C-alpha cells in the first residue's frame, strides 16, 4: 500500500511540496487539510466517533469527517471524496473559512494544518465505513459546545480548536 502524501504549504496556503502523511505529522510541518461539517434541517451537526484502531485519537468524537487534499484536487472534491469514504454519502459542500492550527498528540505526532472548513446539508443516516468510523450522531451546536466544556476528553484535539473558531464564525453569520 502506498502511503498517502500531504500537500505542504506556506502561511498563504501556497503549495511548497509534498510529503508522506506520517512524516509531515512527525515533523509538525504545515500542510493543507479540510474539515467537513454536515448539518440537517434542524441545524444539528453530524458527529462521528473515530474507529478504535485509528493511529491517533481512537474512539474520540469529531466533526463529520476530515482529511487531506491530494495534489490536483480542489477542497470541494477532496471533501466529497472523504465524505463518501468515511460516511458513505454525497452532498453539496461549500468552502467557507480557513485558518492555521497546531495540535500535538501524546504519541509524538502533531497536526499542523492550513484547514479549510467545508459545510453541507444532509437529512438521512450515513452508511458509515467501520474501518474509519465507530459511531455517529446528530447534535445541536449548542449541545456540542456545552458537552465539550463538560467532557473535553471525549473530543479530538483538532475538533475542539476548529469548533471554537467555526462556532464563532457561524454565530457572526447568524447575527
């Protein structure tokens, strides 16, 4: 199996090279990524619980899906690909905001990402891939925010960072 490569970028999201994913995470190098947030018509967010055998953050809850773009792939194409691979459905996505974050893990790896937030809507149950996802649920945004304060240990490090920034963004849009 060929190891997936990530796109190394500078702080302007300009591609400066590629590198095997694990090496980029070991060296904490800035690379392009995306995070998908799918809502239903009740404005509930679809969360996923990562599979138990994932190399970091197993069984923690996180946003609908996230991953890394491939060379030549747009943010939207990458988001749709990974949504199908992890959650087993397709939906239209909108590229909203982007920002840089850094999240170290206990196993020595670090996510240092120029992250693009993609938002979509979906009403049905996903057809989850058990190699990627242990469980899923819909949750109102306010309930996610409160639960993160009460039980921060059950959420991925990047989701807590992203959710805070994303939550502020959608609140600005709503006001």
